[in-house]
C-alpha cells in the first residue's frame, strides 16, 4: 500500500560539473582501423590509444558526460532479481570486482524496484535501504538532499511497478580488468500508468569506477507523484550529489540518452601504454605512435596499471590497412598510323592527381593533361600520379605512307577484249591488301593487285598497307566491235577474178593476208585471179576495236570439153575442170545432165558445158551419120562393086574388120584411108553370103553389123 509522507530537510552542499568527451566503452581502446590508399594525405598515420578515465583516480568527486550508448548484450539476458512486488529492495548482490563509490570500496549492493542502486545495505532512515525491504517511491526533493537515498545511484529514480510488466535483471559483461556490472530495467510498467513502460540500465565499470546511466525509454506518468524522476549519484551523507542537467527531480521524459559519471579527484591516473608489433617488438610508448607501413600491418598497445598490490594489463589491436591498388594506365598496343593522321592517347585514370607526357624519354612541355594528341612518330610515355601512387605506360607510334596507286586515265576498249587494271603501289611494301569494286559494289574474290575487266563500269581499287588506305578510280568503256564481214566463201570461174571486199569502208587500217602472206595493200578490197584456192584474212582497226574476218576463195580451173561424134549421129561429150557436176547443151538447146546425144543430123554443132558453179565453156564439133550399106554386088558392072561405110572418113583412125560366117578375117581397113572391099580374099572372089563387120573407133567404141555379098 502506498503511503504519502512529506519530509522537509536542508542540504548544505551540492556540486555538479558537466562535460562531453569522446565516447569510450572499454578500458582501453585504439583508434579505428585505418586505411592508407593512394589518395591518403600521407603514407604515415598516427595511432591513438584511449584509456577510459578513472584508472587510479579518486572517487570523491565526479565529472558528468553526455555520451552515446555503448554496445551491450540484449536486454533479455542475465539474472532476474527477486523483486516481484512493488517498492522492494532486492537481496544482497555480490559484485564481481571491487567498486569505489565516493571514496569507499564496495563489493556488494542492493537493487531497488524504483530504479536505484544502493551501496548501503542496512539503513533504516531517513529512507529504508535494506535487502528485501521497502523501497521508497515518493519524493519531490532536488538532489542533493538528506531525505533522498544515501550512498545511491539514481538511474533513473521514479515509481515503477514490476507487477504490471517488465523484468529487473543484472549480469556481468566483458573480462577482467574491464568488466561491466549491468543492472537492466527491461520494459517495467509505471505505477498507476500501467500502459507506460521504462527501459533503462545502470552500468558499473571495473578498474575505472565509472558509472553509466543509460535511458532507453522513460516516459512520464504525470498523474502519479507529479511524474517526478531523478538521475543522480549521491554520497553517504546526502550532502553531495552529481546530477546531469535537466535530470534533477521533476516530471521529465527521455529516450536514447546516456549519462556517464567519471571519477575526477585531482592526481592519480597512473598507468603505462606500450606499443608492439605482432612479433612483440616494442615500437614505442605513450598514447600515440607514428607508423608508416608499406603493407597492411597490425599493432598492439598494452595498458598496464596497478590497483593496490594488484597489477593489471589489457591490450587492444589496431590494423593499418595499406591498399595502394589503383587503376593502371593503359595506352594500348603499339600503333602504326598513316602519315598526317592524329592519334589520341587517353591516360585517364580514376582519381589521378597529375599527368606528365614524354616523347623519346623527354618531358613534353605543357603536356600535363590526361589526353595527348600524337602527330609525329616516337616512343610516348605517360607518368600518372594518383596521390601517393604512380602508374605509367609506354607506346611506340610509327607512321607509314599511303599506298601510291594510279590506275591511269579512263580507258576505251573493244567489247570482247580484256582490260587488265593494275593497282600495285609504286611504294609497295609487300603487305598490301586489295579490294576492287564496280559501280559501288565490292567484287567478290577480287583481292589481288590486278583485275581483268570485260564490262563497262566505274572501277575502284582500294589498297591498304597495314593501316594506310588509298584508292583510285577509273572508268572503263567497252565499245561494240564493228561488224566486219567478208561475205561467204567464194567459188569463182576460171575466166573471172575474185574480189574480196570489207563491208566496212571507213575503218582506220586494213591488213590483208592471203594464204598466210601479208598483201601489200591497205585498200578495202583485194582482187584474186588465177586458178587456185585462197585463204583470205582481213584485220581491220576502227577506233579501239581491231576485228578479223576470213573467207575461202576457190578459182576454178577452165572447163575442158571432149566431144566425140560417133556413127549413127551420136555425139558423146565429156568435161573436166571447173566444178562438177556438169550440164550439157548443143547449140541453143536445153541443158541436160548427160553428154550423150543421139540421132543427130550431119552438121556442125556448138557444144555448151555448164558446171555446178554455173561456169561455162563451149566448143565446135562436126557430127556425121555413118551409113552401113546392107549389100554390095562385086560384078564389075560399075554399080555397087565395092563395100565401105559411107562417111567413115570422118572417124579417122578407126579400124574396120570384116569376117566371114566362119569368123575368118577376110578384110581389115583403116577409115583414114580411102579403102573399100571388093569381095575377094587373097585375090580370090568370095562367094555370095552374109559377112560381119566390126568397126572399132579410137575411143574404143565398137560397132558391129552384117551385110550381104551378092553375085
């Protein structure tokens, strides 16, 4: 049951001081691990060792600092106190280390349900401070005040009621000689205002006797005890208290704040700091050490101090990370350029602080930018500073001439001819590549120095010698050749001349060949005469075209006629020369395919012969009609006394044979001689009977017949 009491008392001395320094959560701390990079101001760093204030410092006076919260374990760990009722003190709790408070050493304390820790374990007035006894909740006095708890840490003192929620725990964190004794009020409900909860901690530090009051969340219940709350430490007499500003008795709320009470007696603070490398070599003493590591290196600082007869040491390690990694400048591979070309070299490197370009080992005045434009050959280098670091690169730049090519003037050529274009450079190196195009289209497979052209078009040769490319253009026009025609082969009669003429009479030049021999004439035609066969070739030039045609000429031999008249009005005509086959005609008669004519009256005839080429010849012939007398009467009466073939004299050199019926030759006569048969054989008259004759012409033609001898 709550009881309201009013106490009025007087205090004689209140002392408060307030300051703020760096946060320190451990007895010994070093500066954070650091990193030296190219962009650092220096390759060296100063390491710092920080010792929590309070070592060997008297605790009769304190200094207050407002700091940020140190990392601690979660609130749900530790030993739960035996406080299960409202307004109670805990049982006696043994501290893991000796803690000095207002000049006195303590190894035990009790925890109050209303946010207080008391080193008095058996006080009955003005307030009860005994284990498991009543813990006062009502107050309105400003600290210091003798009516407030004596020899007590108020952190924060206000009326809370664990019965309606929350837990009060304690635990030890860390290791000697820098342990922490932590009292944790975890989400404890306010009295009367049960929906309000306080979370706060009180932390006692070994070796330094520092006290932290950490307010996680403390709302205000203004409807009870005026919402009064207090953060302070007060001495045994109740005459000295240290109170953070704004946290003396009154209705205030707070969240996420920490108040540190640091022993502040004059003198004291005896300890030593020694720096080591990781091989335990001593590097220096004191709270700073200047180091310049080339690589990542760790350093250990050791704190040594004595408390009474007890010697303590603790250490911390700091690492200086050295990372001189940086982007490397890369100018690329060596370059070969064409004359008059410009190469832009870019040495841009992230975080670069300075550039210097060189050519052939010498600095280029004013060339101190990331980009440099090369216009002449040489070995170029760039030095790049990246703070403390350097990077460089070199590139060789050479220049080559453009390939010098000349396809010549535009070309007029004759269709059917081949024009060879040659793009071989006059300054050929031997490593050229070629590309040809016609009318803007690349010619597939045309990758040599020459190109055979047979079509009209605009041709471009593109030549590259490693890096330099040049080209030349030429227009090639193919004219249609003149249609030279010497006509068909000729067959010419012997009495005619053969004329071979070009159908084109306006040519620029004519060269004739007959049977392989050049004829000494430049006329547009030549004349051939005389029997024979001639192969005629004409080579004619007109403009850019030279054309050739040939013709075969045959001049026939003269037609020779052989006309052989025979008896009975027969004429046999044969022919030679000219061009067989032949046709034959007599006088003005029609031509026939045979030279045999019969039943011709006696007389003179003109024989006409025409060959297959319509060549003609003619000759005169006399035709006779031989008369064979059927009988004769050798009676010496002057009539029919002898027998002969009438007109046989016109068949000279013919032989006439007369046989009796027994085949006996009785008479042989030659028609060239005016001979007759008188019917005798060896001077004796032959008898009347039939006789047979055989007339053999010079041509071999034989005529036979018979006649009668009548007496």
